[in-house]
């Protein structure tokens, strides 16, 4: 590439990638400023998924981007909703977490699937994919509220 020559996709792909990156960085800043970044003390030594039960907020980026809110019950059941930024559109989601912290959840109609694992600080990290159109990426979610009996 010659000096001073800017390469972009015809559809503005460079702007889209920058926008997605900025959206993800803004989410991380909000998480940090809210103090959600601290270690989740109630998770240490607790059996899964009960120790991780509660409400989580997350963001996903990649070929598409958006946010989601899920609640994990003490039995490992996941329910929540997904907001797709393109549109925008909100869809219900459901799924489950295993005893080992592996979580699988998906939207009802759009077939957007999320697969990740809860770590010791009550963060869920993983990948997401959609069949039609074929899209994929990564996600992160943090616990914002414990579940109360």
C-alpha cells in the first residue's frame, strides 16, 4: 500500500469495524466505571450454577453487534432478551448452564446461538454465531445482580 492511500471497502467496512470496536470499548468502560469489574466474592467456593445465579448484562461484536440481558437461575436455566442493533430488534432468549459453568443460550426466532463459560469473577466469555445470514463473533457478559430466593 502506498503512503497516504487509504483502503476501505465499498460498503464502508472500515467505518463499521471502527464503530463496533468503539461500541465494545464503551461497554467495557461502563462496566469498569460501575464497579462490576470487582471480583464476585459470592462465587468463590459455591457449587455451579447456583453460585453464579443472577442477572448478567452483555455485549456481542463481530459480523454483527448488540447487547443482551440474561438471568441464570439457581438450577442453571437461562432466560433473557437480545437486542440486535441493526434494525433495532429485541428477541427473547433461553438456554442453560451446566454444573461446570458451560453456558449455551440462543434466541427463539433468529437462531443466534451463544456458547461460553463463567469464570471465577462472574464473567461469561465466549463466541456467538447465526445461521442465516452466516455471522459470528465474540461476547462477554458480567454479573450485575445476584439472584435472591
